């Protein structure tokens, strides 16, 4: 008999618990986001449009990738880390002392003198967002935090080709290649001079 009444009590309790959640939601102000008219990709626009009732994308959201070439040393670690070969990097052995970024600021300012002389420069840095599975492995592998996920998620394109993000412009590629050629020529000249000096020294010894 005791079990019978206990079952009735438990039944009422579970119905009450379920209904209390439903009732509580009646007093929450409903929010309808007018997407895509309203930009919901940033916290600023979200808080402007919806006060504090909605949050923007979380900080660890893995959206479209972005690369800051001013921080990138073209080491290729992100390319190696990508399990499905989305990233293609070509680089030239080139110090950054003669390069400027898109705003005309000397790229070497971003590095120590030693780093600026040692780094490579990308002549191609493509990411195929059509293939990317947003795993974030490339971001983890990057030693300079140059490659990062943004909170942007809209990337509709009309062709597969347009899904490939190209971070190195033709102008930047030409500049890097020209600088690499200069460095090669300088190295070849120094080598020739050294060889000449050594030859002269040998001739002197023979005489
Ligand atoms: S997020 Fe993953 S799949 Fe996408 S480029 Fe990076 S490593 Fe490759
Ligand atoms: S791992 Fe980072 S620094 Fe290296 S090539 Fe990729 S983005 Fe550039």
C-alpha cells in the first residue's frame, strides 16, 4: 500500500518538475535573430542589436582561417600539420629586410634583427576552405600565431576555385622573389670574390 502512494507521489513530483521548466520559459523574453539581415559574426553587432540577451561567437570558435603574413615565417609547419592537404605554401630563402607589408610598413620591424635575416618569405600561401574540416591542427602547429581561425562563418562562393583563399598577392610574390634573387646574386658575388682572393694568395705563395 505504501509503495502505491509513493508511486503516485513520484508521478506528481516528476510532472511538477517538468512543468516548472516549461513554465519558467514562458517568462523569458523570446529573441528572433533577423539573420542574414543582421550581422551576427561579431560580439559588437550582437550586443548592439540584442543588448545582452545574446552572445556572439565564442572565442574558441573555429571559423574561416586567416593568416597574418607579417607574423608568418613561411616555416611550413601548418602545411605539414594539415591532415588533408588544404594548405599549399611556396617560399623563397629571403630575409625580410627589404620587404614592406600592404600598408608600406617595413616587415623587418615585426622581427628581431636576427630573425629578420634568417626567415623565409612566402611566394604562395593558399588555403582551400572547400576542403578544410576546421580541425584547428594548423593553428596549434604554428609557432608564431600567424594562422588563426576567425569567427567568420559565411563564405558562400559560386565556384570551387573561389573557395581557395590566396594570402600572397602577385605584387608580394614579385617583391619576395626579387629580394631572393638579390640575395643569391650577392652571395654569388661574395663567393667569387673570395675564390679570387684565395687564388691570388696561392699564386703569391708559388712565386
Ligand atoms: S583547420 Fe584542419 S583541415 Fe583546415 S587547414 Fe587547418 S589543419 Fe587543415
Ligand atoms: S606554421 Fe605559422 S609561421 Fe609557419 S608557415 Fe604556417 S602560418 Fe606561417
